[in-house]
């Protein structure tokens, strides 16, 4: 966009709001007026069923928009909770629509963001028909790609979501997520230190995520073992020492 268009966009961005960890930015049923750009921090969106059980619909990080699913109905259909102390910028939707009509390139960008949101929903649907290992691998690759798109490391990043939330999002139990993390660590595919996670064998995780065959896990294990076997003798001697 040219300087004039950028200035116009800056003018419609409203105040910044600071949301403390575990506090809600908006809740189900509220009237939709603003979109929210995550300036820093991370959020989870979720819904509660009739019995009060929580269903995690997504995780969102800096640079992403919150509230887009409310555009069609005019009411929020999710709760948005901060996973850490976070800050958002309010964008009045009516003003954004008016500006999009004046600045075609902004409208194109907004449509791309809507398309990305649809694609993310489709990836979530893919979780439901896949094995537990594949769901977890897809989740890790998705996080990796989103961090990389923001200029951060694609292999070493923080996982702020609780194991319970991750399992809820993927249709698995918290115990299943713990077992999967242990299994991935044991096979040398990932390493963890508190909230920090490092992908050690991207190829193995990619194999599990993309191969629907039940033997994908065995293929990834073989790849990992071959990689270790190719280590220089000096490295092995050092490791043994």
C-alpha cells in the first residue's frame, strides 16, 4: 500500500487493550463490533457445551486476527482467553469495510486472511479422521510454520498451551498428549524443556503428518535411526563418553 493508504489504515485502528493471562477478551454472545489484531501474546478460542465442558476451537498468536467468525452472525460465537499477558489492537469492522472499498489491495489482503482461516478450519477437520500420532505431528508442523511466518525459529519455540487444551483441541485426552510427547522425545524427534520445544527431526514428523498409512510411524522411526547411524564416529564417541 502507498503512504496515504497506510495512514488511513492507522487512523481506523483503535485503542490497544491489555489482557492479562487467563482473562477473556470477548465471550460468546457479545455483539460483534471489532476485529482484534494480536499485537503481542497468544490466545485460545473456545466454546462451552450445555454441560459446561470446554471445546478449544483454536490457538492464535501475534499478527493474527481474532473475531472473524462473528462477521456473518453479528455475535461472537467463541470465547477468547489470553494464554499469557497479551495486547490487542481494536479495529472497528464498519470502518474497515469502508476503507477496503477505497483501497483494493487492503481488501485483497483481508480476503487472504479469511481464506487462511478457512484453511485452518479444514486442517482441524483433518485431525478427526487421523491417528493420534498424526494429529500431534500436524499440530507441531502447524505451530512451526506459524512461528516461521513471523520471523521466529521454525524448530525451537514455546508451547504455551496446556496439554489438556492441546488434547481438547485435537480430540485426545491430556494423558494421550503426555504419552505422545514422551514417545516423540524417546524417538529423538523432539526435545522439551518446560514450555520450550525443539523439533530435532523435522523429516520424521513430516512423514508422520503426511502419510496416512498405518506404517508411517515405523517409517519415521527408521528415518530417525538412519540419521543417528550416519553420525561421525567422533560424535558417537563423545556422546558415549
